[in-house]
C-alpha cells in the first residue's frame, strides 16, 4: 500500500454512500432506494388495488408489472422500478395506500445487500 494514497471507501471504514438520503434511527429519510428494487412481494388484494390506482394515472411513467408468485399462493411479484414513484419529486404517488412490504421495508436490508455485493 502506498502511504501517499491511503485506501478509501466503505472497506476503509468510510460510510456507505446512500442514494438521495440518509436513513437514521428514525427510519426513512426519503431516499426512494426501495422504489428501485428489482421486485417486491404484494398480496393479491394489494395487486388489485395497485392496478386500479395505476389505471387512474393520467400519464404512467412506466409499466405496472405484476406476476403471480408460484411458490406463494395469494401473493404476486411487482417488478421495479415502481411506476408510482413520482418523477421530479422522487416521492411515492400512492404513499397512503402503499403495499405492506413498502410499509415494513427497512433500509438496513438494502444496505446489508450492498455490503455483500
């Protein structure tokens, strides 16, 4: 190791970069990383509600992709990025009616996945 160029980044003990926000003990700080997951699980009832909300959008920014989960009857997979993420604001367009997985999601999961990559 060259002492003139010490190592940098998370492996050198620096904090992990966080896209758009900084979650703390209080929880989400609005970074919207969770809205970019490859997929989230939603119940069939939530999928029906999301489909109705999607149909009411004047100009959807992307497709709503819902597929049955063959391993878990009554559940579906919604592929990301989430079409309800409002362009420009980076905020959820269905926040008050968001799926249960969005309600319980914790950034700790995403940060741990990043550490393993």
